[in-house]
């Protein structure tokens, strides 16, 4: 199941007291453009920091280098490279691509989603994340950009708490146990 941008924005508009139907009727063009901008900011943040989407594709490497631009999506990290027999292949990630021997490979990588329109679906994991959590993020961004700082703090807290409970991340920094040297 996919989450649509329109569904997220409709929920966010309802949370903000703008009326869920305001996204549907298209009368307030500036408001909808700002909501869409906020929706894309939240979509990008979730995909880059919390639940990065993955894809795989077959590529041919020439000159010992696979530029990230050769991949069909905006690559953020290569996770796995296999040869034609399914064996893992060592690679060296570089700033603009990966160093590999010449050949044909299957590359599994994380990517950053492109900006989406009002009618498009999001690339986030709909099995783990709900439209409501994304709407909290959109509400926080909308309030921040509108100068409603106290409201932005409230929505941001709801958004972060929901994301952290879904992703299992802890905000607490973990430090190694101390080792006391005697002598």
C-alpha cells in the first residue's frame, strides 16, 4: 500500500485547522503550494534519515568506475554489489561513485526520492509509517515557515516521538562503559 501526498497534506491541513477540504478544492493556491513544499521536505527527511528506500539494478562497469549518475535513482549509499553468479563483490565507495572491476553487476543501493506532486505517491515504507506521522511533520514545517514557532515546537515533538517509536531509534547517546585503570 502506498501513501499519497494528497492524503498526507489533507491530514496536515486538518491538524492545522485549515480544513481538510482546502487541499481538495484547490482554491488557496499559496497555502497548497506551501503545504506541498513542507510535504516534500518531510518526505526527503524521512527517506534520508529514518527509512531510506532501497532498490537494485543491473549495471555494466567500464573503466573501473561506476558513477552514481549511471544509476536510475539518486544514490545515497551502495549497500551490496554482486556478480552474475550472485557472489558478493568488494567495492570502494568514492564521492561520485564506486570503484569496481569492469563487468556486469547487480547493485543494491539506498536512494533519495525526487520531489513529488500533489497526486503522487511517496516512497516511504507504508507498512511501517502512517500518513498521520508524516502529517505531523508537515504541520511542524508549515508552522515554522509561517512564523508560528510555539505550534511548530508542539508538532515537531509529536512528529519526532512518532518517528522514533516506529524506527526504534533512541535519542539518548550511548557511551561505552568506563574502564578504570589502577596503578
